[in-house]
C-alpha cells in the first residue's frame, strides 16, 4: 500500500468515526502520524507487516481495546503499548520477542495475550501481574520451566503451551481454580504435579507427544482430564512405593552386612 492510499483510508476512518481499523498484510515498515489522531479507535489491526517498533504517539489511541501486532519483526515490546490502559486483547504472535518489560503490568484490564511463535526461553515475570488474564497462548517457544508465580493468575481459563521444552510443571498451577483448558502437546513432560487433581474446573487436557507413562488410548480422552490425572497420580504413587521398598531392602541388606562384619571383627 502506498502512502497516499494509506492516508486516504485513515481520513475515511476519521470522517466516518469508525472505531475499527484493519491494516493487515500491507507491507508497512512505519506508520504515519495521522494514524495517531484517530483517538476514538477501539480496535487496530497491524498484523502481517514489517514493523520493528511503534512510535510514542501510539499512546494517543487511549481507547484501544484490541491491538493486532502478530507477524511483524518486533524484538522488544514498544513501551507505548504499556500505557494503553483500556487494552483487553493483545496479539503478538510470530515476532522475535524474548522478554517483556515490567511496565506491561500497567495493562490491568488485559484478558487475552497471544505470544505464540516467539523466542521465550523463560516466562516473563510480569505476566504474573496481569491479574485479569483469561487466555494465554505460548505455543512454539523455547520454555523449559514455568515460574510458581503463574499460579497467581486467578482468572486464567485457557492456556496453550504446545511445542515447548517443558520437563516439569510447578505445583502452583493447581491454584488456577478457573482453568478450563490446558494444552501441553509436544513437550518433555514425564509427570504432572500430583496437585493437579485440584483443578476441578478443567474440561480439556492435551498431553500428546510427551514421554509420559500412559497409554495413547487414555491420552485421547482429552475431554475427561480427571481420568488422565488420576491415572498419572496412581502411576506416580506406585513408582514411589517401589522406590521406598527398594530403599528399605537395600537398608536391610546393608544392616545385615554390617552385623556380619562386626561379628567377623570381634
């Protein structure tokens, strides 16, 4: 899209007082200042462009509730976004983000956050401050662990963590009392926290392509997560009993050898 065509669209949006403006897949590398005069906008779509940052004037769009920035070339989150206090849904998929600024905690109304296909190896601590978050999508990153603070997101209902490098999950996730859907395909999980039985609202759980001690037929029962969790907990208890019995046996053997040795010495 050439500059004049873009200005014409912006002018039409202003004249008609539209609250939604979509500029998807237009090859934009920067944005004209006229865009930030549309202070009545509630939804702005900028996905599928070549943006590496956003100007400070973005804060003028103080009524924004939905912002699409997926499939751009962002390596850091522009701080101007952190001042959009009305924002409810933020799309940041398919960028090059590896961290998020602490100022993002100001987005106190944020309910949906899309971060799939970025470069996160650690979950940014600021996410635990987004107290109204209901949907969190983190597919296709490089996460190996999750922080216990994730359990503070009391409103969280849906979490996508497919295709990461998770080897274990913190037991604090069991504190997410409203969690309904949890997607964990393609990770390196060998077990789930025993406390997962407390997730009473959980309606869907996917665990495909993990080295878990469970039959595929049971894994397919994704809409009956209580069955999956119960089976894995039972397996965990069996393994623990075996280990304790083995330790007791070894302890008894060592005790007998010690007695025999003492008899030989005496």
